[in-house]
C-alpha cells in the first residue's frame, strides 16, 4: 500500500471511528434523556398536585378550627365574624354552621359565603376512598364545639371543586387534569391527548397529563451531521495524503539538526508545490535565525556594560511595578530569554512568593506563586543561591516543579536579599492598602526579598554561567528599587501618624474627612464621626504627672482601635481628644459604636506605672456623634457638629454620648 493510501486510511479510521461511536452514544443518550425527562415531568406534576391539594386542605381545616375556636371564646357572633374573614380572604369558599354530613346533603344551618353544594364532599381528614359515592363537589373539613348544655355545634369549611378550582391546580402543576369521580362527563382542564399520564388519589382522584419529547427530528439531524462529517473527512484525507507525500524525510532531518544547534543546515528544494515552499521558508528561517543569534551575542556583551547606568535610572522612580517590569524586560533581552518573572515575598505571609512582573509565555493561567522551600523557585529562594540549567520532565536537579510555577525547558534564577527595617510598634496603628505592596523594608539582614527568573533561551540554547552574573546585577537593582519604594512609603506613613499613640494625626484627619465628605455628597451615603474626650484628664496629669497621662492616652488609643472595624479610621485630634470616622454608618450605627467604646473604656481600669508597682485608674470618656449629610456636609462642619455634641455629653454629666442637634 502506498504512503498516500496509508495516510488516507489512517485518517479516516482516526476521524470517522470516534464520530460513528459518538453518534450512537448521542442517539442513546437523547432517547434516555427524553424518557427520563418525561418521567421527571410526570413525577413533578403529581408531587405538585398533591402538595397544592394538601396546602388547600390544611387551609380549610385551619379555617374550620379558627371559626370553632372563635365560637368557643366569643359566641356565635365571633364565629360568624371569623367565618366572614376567611371567606373574604378567599381561604375557603364558604362556612356552614352544621355537620359535614348535613352540609354535604344540602344547604342547612347558617351559611357564610357560597352555598354548600349538594353532592359528595371529600373530608380533608380522610382519603377519597372514604368519601361519599358520586360526583365530588367540594373539599371540606369540620370542627366541633360542645355547648354548656351538652349540645354539639359543628362548623364546616369547604372549597367548591369545579372547573376553576381544577384550573388553578393545573396552572400550579403545569399539567392537564381530569377529575375521575365517576360522573358522566368528567371535569377536564387542558388537552386530553397529553404525551404521558399519571394518577393520584390523594384528596381527589385525578389523572395528570404531561408533555412528552419527540426526538425523531434530532435523530435525522444527527444522521445528517454524521453524513456530512464523513464526506468532509474523506475529502480532507485525500487532500492531506496528496500534500504530504513529498520529501518530508529531508525536512524532518534538517529540523532535527537545527534542534541540535546546527544553523548551517539547508533543505533541498524539489518542485514548486507546498512542501517546496515550506522548504524555502525553512531555509530563510535558519539563515535569519543564524544572523539573529550572532547579533544577539554581540549585543549582549555590549548591554552588560550598561547595567550600572540602567540601575541608576530605575532607582529614580517610586513606581515599583513599573521598575520591576523594566528590570525584567531588560534582563530577558540581555539573556536572550523568551519569558521571565520577578517574584516577591508576600508582606502578609513571609513564606509565600508571588509574581509581581511577568512576560512571555509562562504556560500557566494564573500569576505564578509558590511557598518558600517548595517547587523549583521556592527551593531556590530558600537556598538563597543563583542557579541555571535545564528542566527535564518537570525536574530541575532534585527539585520538582509545582503546578503554580511556569513551564519551561531551561532557566536562570537569582534570589535577591534586602535589609530589614526596625520600626516602633504603636498600639493604635491600623494598616492601609499601601502597607501591603511589597515585603519587608530596609534595615539589616532582612532575608530574601524575591527571585528574578528567566526561561527558555532563544533558538533553544542553554543559558551560560555568564548569564547568572548578568542577572545577579539586575536582581541587585530590583532589591534596591524595592527598598527605596518601601523607605518612601514608611516616611510618608510616619508623617501622617501621631508619634505617641500611633493613630492617624490631625493632618491626615483633615484629608480623610474632605475625601469622605465628597464621597458622601456624590453617592448620598452616610458617614458618622465620633468625637471622644477623656473626662477630667487634667486631674490625672496634675495628680500623677504627664508620663502617666501619656500611658493613659496610649491605652485609650488601643481600646478605641480594638472596638472599630478595619475600614474605620481613628485620629488623635489633639491633647486628650480623639476622632473616629465610620464610613457607611448612620446615626443609629454610630450610637452602637459609641455605647461600645464607652463600655470598653469604663469597664476595666487603666493599668499604668507597672515599672514602679503600678496604678489602676478608673477612666471614662464623653462622646459626640455627627453624621455627614445629616448634621453637616463639609469636613469643617462635621467636626464642629461632633464637638458640639461632645460638649452636650460633658454638660449631661460625662461618661455618656450625645448626637448632634
């Protein structure tokens, strides 16, 4: 058999075999699904009918019981009033002040609502088999009350079983219904030629009809699709066999030599068909690749001399993500890499590395991430030493690639370290989003900051030892850039916090209030401001001295921040006065917070001067509440309103809170 025949046969077997098997499988599935859907619709309709009738019977029984209960507690007038109420609200059609047997025979006693129909009634407490023979005209229930003279009063509530009654049940169940009660012309709702019928005898003997699915058109469509697929497969197989029987062996051999690094190879060109064009393109590609590799090798040496100037330029900006992107792009060009990442240690989890910059095809859907000591990158970062080499079957030496790491054939990875900053702890400090942009901050011996990794050298070559030295320079510049950004953010944060309590200072309070006032006006959303002042704090300073007073302020800041949300902002307004901004909070919510803050301060004594034996001081606070959009619309106005409420709390005896007028 010729190559062309073998290709055609193999293609048809591979393509048409699964198509035919799939067609049979799909046809079986469609038939099964149609049957299953019909059964499910029928079961669902029966369940819905039974449930609806059960609910109606429960309401009838409850109505009869309610009328009887009102008769027992208030006499016939109360019973009549309750009966009229349940009829007016369409709970039942009518109520008969008589026994069920009497009502079923004819209207007797006193009727409320519709007249009791003559005929067979179904007692909601019994089954249809126990109901009277003949046409069913109503669903009913009764309740009895014994009078003081020993007589029995019976109250019967009912719903008339007619065309409208069955129509409501049919709509709820989305089905056709026929009442099988033996009458000559049964009551019917919907069509009598439904695809599937079921029967229920709960409460009423009903035949329930649901639609069935006709899958015959689907079978014809499936057959047409299989036929069209077979025709297309035969034509495609013939075309492929004709277009691929030229000198493929020569082209495959040349490609193998190129993969081994021989860019001098050329493919002989035979004729002018598609394979010949492919051979010409292959020859052009190898020539251009050879020239590119030579130029890249020359430019790499030149670029290594420019790394110092590049580092100085990068450290002049504070946009960390932009800096890392520039460093990564330059590193990839210098090393001739197809892809790369820069991963930094997470500030909230110092054992976690996350991608902050990436370029090229990394072979993963999500940004790269890995824990220190795990996978390839995590192990390199934990070891702290640069490496380079090939990745074979997901292994780099003794390390195995993790699913969240890039996929590559070779790599260079260089960890970089930073210096750790020594920063004072403040009880009142709350983090801001800017605190979580990068790990660590400068100081001394801060451990690994991150890893710079490039993958897959262009033209399939392996990375060299010189590439490790080159990337080491880039990694050093990345560490300096991270440290500079963190130093700037640390200085900016210190300029906005109170040095004693660690809360935000007056300057940041003004900025925050203006921003919140603008947001409140734009979106018409409330935000509350609490003004907090220590009661008789001057007496504490005069009695125990200012150092003790400072300890009281620090402890108060700690208790305030312990009672508010992460989104709330606490400020030291000055002296012993503090402010708390509560976004998305109205006056009622602010009152809850004020009450909680007051209890948090007064419930436990403040322990001070522990170094000389310690004192326990009972401290209370007064609080004023004002709401943006309700008491003021500007930053200045809301502060004034909160202070006014605070003075009112002071005047009311302290250790309390007041809302601005």
